[in-house]
C-alpha cells in the first residue's frame, strides 16, 4: 500500500512540475489573481509556522517553543545570520524549559 502511495505522489508531483512550463503560455492570469496567489502563499506559510510553533499532536505546547519562535522571528526580521537565529531560538526555548516554564 505504501509503495502505491509513493508512486502516485511521485507521478502527481512530476505532472504538476511538467504542467507549469507547458501551460505557461496558454493560461493568462490577471494581476489581481497573481497578487492574491502571492498573499495566499504567505497565509499558508504563516498558518504552517503557527501550527508547528503552537501545537504538538493537537495539544498546546506551552510557552517555551512559541517564545523561541518569537525570538527567532525578531532576529530574522533584524537580518541576523541564520545560524544566530536558530541558536538563539533554540537557546531561548531550552533555557525556559530548564527554568521550569512549559
């Protein structure tokens, strides 16, 4: 069963990637739709980040992980190097957990 799912997903992924260049000249999209598609991608990414930062198996993870995400987001917004962003976010969450903050 899992091999069938893997093959179906692989074929579907290839079909989507192949359809882009093939259909690029045949389909025209208005500027407002292009803008909405860009906003939809941002909204989807924000929802994925929020879900990963706040939930684990449908349960709230506590304050430590979201606090680390906030620290990482602030450092990324301030254009800190990626390594610093990751280490500071992990260190924030770890220190809060060591301090007993869940």
